[in-house]
């Protein structure tokens, strides 16, 4: 998200608000919690405009 169009001019633009809402719904049971996201999420892949895949860390 930091490099965006500077790294690839065809890179889709994601709104930070939308991304936080998606992470809240999919990872945090509806309430955004950055600590929970850091503990659970390994990678967020952008696969299209407003489309992401969330790869969770493997359980230890």
C-alpha cells in the first residue's frame, strides 16, 4: 500500500478506510484491532480493485 502507483502504474487503489473495514469484518469480529491483525495476519494480497486475500499466520 505504501508504494502504490509509484511501483506499478496499473496498481489498484485501495482506500485505507475500506481496508480497515474488511480486516475488521474478516479478522477482528467486527471491531478493528491492530494488535489482533498483527498477531493473526501474515499477508494481505491485493487481487483486484476492492478485492483482497488475507493469509493468516499458521497456528503454533
